[in-house]
């Protein structure tokens, strides 16, 4: 018998393990587990009437001519082939056949932890996502860990990308045991190391833990496929359209100000732009930036912004002065108008 997918390894390790560049990754070499929705092709040599395409039904069984109902859920291709061969040997002198996967079922996975929308998701087996420069490109292939994270809306700023946990169930012969490996997705983003971006199987669980110590990953993740497409920030003060604004996740400070209509040039102090960001400890951190045109808008002075940041565009000296005068004049303007009106009437 033959199969077009990975088959099982008698020495599969069911204990916890980390992916290691210097050895074969036993997660990557996993064998496919059949389940409801899969369509398989069984070609029995010299017996076309017994051959055909068969879909595994919700009860985990398929009906085969001559053999009847056979349970396939939880079987690998090796164990399914052994089962078919055993049954055929009772009916045929030469039970020669091939077993292939015609169409894979959609997979259902869980994505939990530091994500925008954690939960249960269904992914197609026939489409995956790659990032080339700033463009996302679709291509045919089984879904990966990165695809699942994007499906869940992307990561939060507290995601520990160096210690992402992937848990997978083993086939029936291991009595539904689970195994877990640790993935370094930061290495995928910085070095393009695809060994950590594993293909997903039905029933997988991805858990993204919270950073033990808050470190900045914005430089790496802001423009990556792991970040949410849009984030929400607040720009207040001396801009033309103050308030909430939604921008792409790879937006920098100056671009966020422009998204709010830009500076009110006659009133803005571009030497003093405040960026307020909530830290993991719950304290509000304030950073000050200079966004004048003749000042270098590099990463130090024009950083990537994060979801829920507050940008305060401060007043210049002229705006402060005119506002102070206005605050003094407004309360007495009504009285002055009455005095002026009384003078006119008494002439």
C-alpha cells in the first residue's frame, strides 16, 4: 500500500520536546490522522469494481464494497492500510492496493493566549499565506502556525514569540496522548527560519504566553504578518481631527499624526510630542519626541506605535498665550457688551 502523506515512525517521541535545528523535528515529520470529512482513494489492483473514492462520514466510518463498514477515524495511513489489507486477505488471494488522500478535511484548531481574538478556528487544508516584502501572497499548501495566528487577528504587544507552545494529539495507538513543542516565532520573523512555522493538524492547540518581562518587539513585529492588520490609537491636542484613529500595525508616530489630519501649524509645538503607553505593570509611560521637519525622523524619534497608544500634540507658546487671553476675556465679554449697549442707549 502507499500514501502521499507522512507515515508513522515507530520511534515517535511522545514526551515534551523543543524544536532543534540540529536534529529532525519530530513534529514536522508527523503522520496524518484520518477523520470525518477526509476523502480517500482506494485502488484495489485487478478489481475496479471494489475501487473508488470514499468519504469518511461523521461516525468515522466508510463503506467499502465486499468489506462493509470500516472505522477510520484516528487511523494513520499505515494503520489504515494494515486494517484494509487484513480484511482484504480474507476475501482476495492477492490483496494488493494503494491508499491515497484525495481531499483533506478542513482542520479545527484552538489559538489561545496573547492574541487579538483567541478562540476556535477552522482553516482550509488547501491555502496558506506567505509574506514577500510588504505583500501577503496566497499559495496552495497546508495551513501553518502563522496562518492560525493571522486568523485570530494577530498578536498583542505582550506576546512572547520566543516561547509559543504547540500541542498535538497522537493517533489511537497512543491512547489519545498529547505532545507539546516550543516554537521560536521571533526567529521566523528575524531570520526566516521556517523550521518553527510548522504545518498544522486537526485538533492542534497554539498557546502564546505573556512575556515575563516586557521587552520591545515592535521593531520586528510591527510590519510582520503576525501583527493585526489595523490598530486603534488616539491622537489629541493640536491636530485638525483629534480623536480615535485606526491605522495599519506598521504605522509610525508621524504617520499617525497625519492620519488625524496633520498638525494645526499655527498652534503646534512640534518640539514636544508626547506618546503615552500603558506598560505591562499597569503604569502609564510617557515618552517625548521631536517631529520638526529639520529633525531626523529616524526610529529613535519616529517610533512604531502600538494599539491603544495616546499621542498628545502640545500647544506652542502662541496658542498658550491666546488661549490664556481668551479664557480671561470670555467670562467678562458679556458684561462688557452690556456696558457698551447701555452707553449707546443713553446718548
